[in-house]
C-alpha cells in the first residue's frame, strides 16, 4: 500500500496536527503525499514496510517537529540521499530512522551515512515511483507471475525492495555469502526460496522468520557449517528442505521442531559425524531422507538412528558408517543394534552432538580417533586455528611450528589433558601462550629451539604433573632465574632441562643453578622479542587480519608479513 492510497485524495488542506500510521502495510511514500497536511507536527510511520520515500514527500509540512520511521525497510541507495540531507538539517525530527539495505549499510542511521555511500547500480539509475511496477523487479532480475528470477546474475547480496506479493524467488548460482537478519520477513506470501550454489557461510537466526506459507527452501551447494538455533522455527508449511552439499558438522536436537509437514529432507554430502537422538522425531510427514556421504561415527550414540531407519525405511541415499574400522562402509540401516558400541573416548566425544559445539569435524591435515587429535608430521607452521572442543590429547610433533601465538585457541579446549609439541622450531614461550589449559597434565616441548621462557608462562597450567623441556638451547641468564625457582617449587617431572649458555653453566640442570649465577650483561632482553603476529587493535586467524569497526585513524602497525586478507 502507498501513502496516497491510504490518505485518499485531499483536495483541501486538513487541520491535523498529529497523525499515527504505525503498524500498517505502507510500502512507499509518494512525492507530496502529505501536501494537504500543512499543520502536521507529529507523524509516526513505525513498523510498516516502507522501502521508498520519494523526493519532496515531506516538503509540505513546515511545522513538522516529530517524524518516526523506525522498523521499516528503507533502501539506502542514491534515491534516498535526499532524506539523509533532510534529516541532518532537522536532527531532532527523525531520530531512529535506519537503513535496512543494502547489506553493508544495514542498521546505520540514515542521517549518519555519508552522501557518497548512497549509490545506485548502473550509470543511469532511474528514479523510482510509487506504482505497482516500481517495486516489482531488481534491475538484474526478471519478474513475472509473482516470481522473481535472479539466477546467475553475479549478485553478492540478496536484493531488497521486492514486491510484497512475490511467491517465489530464485537466487541460485550467484556469489551471495550471507543471509542477513529478516532478509525475507516482509514477503509473507513466499512459497519457494532457492539460494542454491552460492557461497553462503553465514545465516542470521531470523532470516526466514514469519514465512508461514513457505513450502520449499533450497540451500544446497553452499558453505554452511552450522544451522543457527531457531532458523527453521515457525516454517509450519515447509515440505521440501535441501541442505545437501554443504559443510554442516552438527545439528541441534531441536533444529526441525516445527517442520511437521516436511516431506523431503536432504543432508547428503555434509560433515556430520553424529546426530542426536530425536532429531527427526518432529518430522511427522517425512517420506524421503538423504544422509549419505557424511563421515558418520557409528558408536553407541548412533544406535538410535539405525533403529529409526529400520522402523522408517525412508533413507534412500544409502548412508554408511565412516568409522570405527570394523563398521566402515556398512549401511547404517542394515547394522544390528549390538554392533553400535562406545569406548570411553567415543562416548565423551559424541555426547556433545546435541549442543552443536563448533568444529566437531577433524582439522584439515590431522587425524582424529576418539578424543585424540593427531596433527604430527604435517609440516604445519602454526597450530590449527580450530580444534574440536572434545579434544583431550593434542599431538603436534615433528612440524615446523616456530611461534606459539597467543590467539586464545586453548581457551576453547577445557578438556585437554595432554599436549605434545616435540621436535618443532619453537624458540620462545610467552607468558600468555598456554592461557586456558587448566586441565593439561602433560606438556612436551622436547627438542625445540627454546632459549628463554617468559616468567609466568606455566602459571595457568594448574594441573600440570609432567613437562618435558629437554633438548632445548636454554640461555640461563637473569631472565630465566624464575624457571629454576619454579621447577624447584613445583617438584613436577621435568627430566631436568639443562643450560646451554653461558659457557660456565653449560649442561647444568636449570633447577640446580644458584640464583646468583643467573646473570645478565645489560644487553639481554627480558622476554621473547617476537615480531608482532597481530596488530594490537585487531584480531587474527591464520593469515586473515580483521580490524573493522575499531575506530582506527591510521593503518595499524605490526601487520604480519604473510597476511592474505585484511
């Protein structure tokens, strides 16, 4: 609905000082829509579907002092630049007026967005009007019979400003990376959404909220790793859900709780190792289920799935076990219940399935068996950035790791008991390197190039009983005196690491060196002088450095030399 339709033809000025039009279905405001309301002081249009406000819409309201437009769908392109200027000149009038599209401006105050940000695609963007056709089709798409077809157009984000009457949108084979909050909420009549074969890795939990008429949702061929909590809640009419060919590694037990009418569910070709008991229980109408090409661990926790598939022969893709070895490549539905057994480590690992911890999948180049993650002898230059939360034994021996970065990764490993870093290229250990490893009992740094260890480096290792520091070229100067005291005080198994410098202390166990013999000549550094691995204001993951929204006034210093994305 447009405002002129709502108001009707006003041939004579109206003496109205306040008008509340909240909670309607207004989608567009035409030029001069309020020209008959010259005495209007308060106008509220909150919680509508307004995406366009045309130039001069408010020009005939000289007395306006309060304008409210929050909870709309304003599209901040070149055609809305005028409103930014208008609001800047009247700072107290239109507070809480926010952009909702394009994606990079979502949530910004209209008055605060710089004029250069208000751009339109194409050199000759036609000014919109408030007629039924003006909102019918994005420039890159074709539209007919309430179907918007944007297939293979190179789109990087979901188009906004679509007609509310659309019943189907086709967005497959584009370059869309995310589905933002409320992306489809205003299109209540949608029955089919196809966003397959894109690059989607991030979906807002309320992306499909309120779509009670939706019957088909096609998301296959993307990079989805996790289904956000509540993503499919309220989709009571959904019959087809295609999630195949993604990287989904776990599903919360209530993921499909509202999908009583679902007929076909495809989870084919993902990274699922386990699924929680009761996951498919709400699917009262399910007829076809695809689970093949997932690395299922067929332990005691997957017994329920075998029973379910035997009672409900709906899995038609031939899902098979990946491990343990005795069940590898056997069809899950054909394995007897007694074959699904757990060792202690398997039991510990898979009982987390319903919580959907990140990265249940084994890190690249590593091998996982039970709760052991073995990344040894893989020529790794750094510790993998994501490790499974269930890990109790981490093996990183015989690699090329030279720096133990304080990335906080160990804070996510509360169950780690054993950490092996033997035969790497580590030269220094900082005091925040092992933060978070409160459960580690054994730490091996044997055969590295460690010359010094910063005071307090092992303080957080409160459960430590064995540490192997042998075969390292320790420089026993004044800065290593703390380690001698620590080894004597803790009385843990250490193998008696020995000094290599200075010459007069060579091969003497560090804990046996007298305090007065730990000396410095004044030119020696007090701690690890590592080149900065991450600028202070930024966060770094592997070779990606993120410094957005940090209030920077200049490029940050200390950028890693191997950065690939900034």
